[in-house]
């Protein structure tokens, strides 16, 4: 598997161990996002710290995760983006849709803040 899933009380963290989020990896990510949401999780963090390459199928998987969490009234947050991946997200104007934090800690802290808002 190209990533590991860590479940906590408030969120699920998906942490990549590969440097690509492409057509080979994205079906597994989509399946994991659906599985995690069906288990009742509404807050999902994706740590992309090791990902240096992302293609359109990878972006699609991230958008699916965002939609799933939005429908559940939760948070979908990306963290630790490498410059090439961040540039792709900005060029695609997905930075206006996706929540992006510099570090996983910042993403975790923002979940606590979002949960307190009405």
C-alpha cells in the first residue's frame, strides 16, 4: 500500500509513503476514503509530505475526499504539500476549494477550531 491510515477519536490521518499520487495510487486512495467515511469518519487529513508528483487522477481522488467530508459536515485537509504538488493545486485553482495547511499539526489544530464553530 502506498499510504497508511491512522484513526483517532477526532479524525483519520492518511499518510503517504510514496512519492506519487497518480493513476496507479488514486484508486486505492478513493477506496480508502469511501471506506473510512462509511465507518462514520467525517474528518480526514491527508499528509502529502512525501508526494512529489500528482496527476489529474490524484487530484480527482482528493476532490472526492473533500466532497465526502463536506457532505458529512466534516473537514478534509491536506498538509505538508511539496512545492510541485502545491503549484499544481494552485494552477488548477483547487486551492480555493481544498483546505491546505503547512503541517499535519496545523491541520489537526484546525480540526479542533472547526469543531467549535457553530
